[in-house]
C-alpha cells in the first residue's frame, strides 16, 4: 500500500466546510455522545461497522456521517468513511477528494482494495469515495467481493462508517445492513412524517435488522424550545452566541 500523506495545508479549508454544521455547541456534544454510545455498543469487539441511513432523501445522513467520522478521528481512532450512496455521492465534495477510483472501481474489478483508500485532510480519517456510476448499482451491492471488502476494511480500521441512500427509495441500505454491526437512522425532525419513519423501520425489521439508534436532525427548527438557551445551555455556551443563532448545530440523539 502506498504511504498515506496528510495534506495539512488544506485541513483548515475542509474544516471550514464541516464547521458550518459543527462547532463547540450542543450539536458537537451530541455527536460526541453518539460516538461514545456507539463505542459502548462494541462489547469489546475491535472493529465496528456503522451504517448511516434515513427514510427519505435530504435528512442529513452524509453530514452526520462526516461529523461522526471526524469526531472519531480527532480522538485518534483509525476511521474510514465510505460513501456507499452510489447514486447521489456527496462525501468526496465535502472532503475535496476525487470521486473516481472508488468503490465501484474496486468492486467491479480485481484491483486491490487499497487502491480506493484516500487520505483526507484529517489525520486518522480515510475516505472511500463511491466512484462513478454508469449502470445499476444493485449488481455492485450483490457482488461476492463486497463481503471480502468489508472483512478487509473491518480488519484494517477501528471504525467503519458507511453513508448510504434512503431506504424508502432504494434497497441499497437494506442490502448493506447485513454487513453492519449498527444501523443508525437519521430523521429530519419536523419534516419526515411519522408513518414514513415507521415504514422505514419496518423495512429493516422485515429483513431482520434492528435499528440501533435514531438521530433527530433539524432539532432547532422542529423543537425551538429545546434550544432555548436562555433557560438551558445559554450561560455555558454564551461565547458562541453567533453560531447558535445561525442554527447550524441542531442535532438531537435518541439511542
Ligand atoms: N444539522 C444540520 N444543520 C444545518 N444543515 C444541515 C444539517 N444537517 C444537514 N444539513 C444540510 O441539509 C442538506 C442535506 O443534508 P445531507 O446531504 O447531509 O443529507 P442526506 O440525507 O445525506 O441527503 P441525500 O439523501 O440526498 O444523500 C445539506 O445541504 C446539509 O448541508
Ligand atoms: Mg447523502
């Protein structure tokens, strides 16, 4: 495998794009708590594969997957973030790496898996981009090489975070869930109807997969009183008033 180089110069640029949603406010605390709770679920196992999904599009999966991965890497856990949303990949944009030479390329060929490991601007954090899709991804998701790939990646990293498409639209996350130790459902609070969330949970239930936890995103807009800092975190976070008011960090956690 080629040595992994860290591009320190670009780190602040990537950090800035992540910081839009992530700063030292309650949202950060929730991501840290999510990381701690997931760690507690390991039960002593060295590797952990975490699938992030949602019921419908745009609930915040990729954002939360990236924030969680970054948080783990900051704590020096060897982390790999995989963009398994082959149809609408986003993570390569966020981390400013090339989309090509990704999952699609290594799963379709006999290329060594190491080809797709891309260093990010964060030490301890590797990204695997989706690659460029030119046909139906079901063929990739049912490929025998996928099992070997997850074994390889699980042996190599402490934590594997897999971003995936919404389950109501396509079956990809159902297919991926059999490789995951934990499945986390992101819900855009105040937006996704309850029956849609229930249907998503049932779809996992039907393939005998239990949802490990739910992340409520968009909490500030849905439950403004939760974020009433005058009666809550206000004093503690006073120095960050501007960021709080911009409503960028509004994640709640139900594990
Ligand atoms: N907590 C948050 N606060 C503010 N904006 C957010 C938050 N979470 C997500 N967003 C924004 O909402 C949009 C959708 O988020 P994201 O791309 O992470 O969702 P997704 O579930 O991955 O979408 P898709 O289903 O298209 O892959 C993005 O513009 C993102 O920047
Ligand atoms: Mg996404």
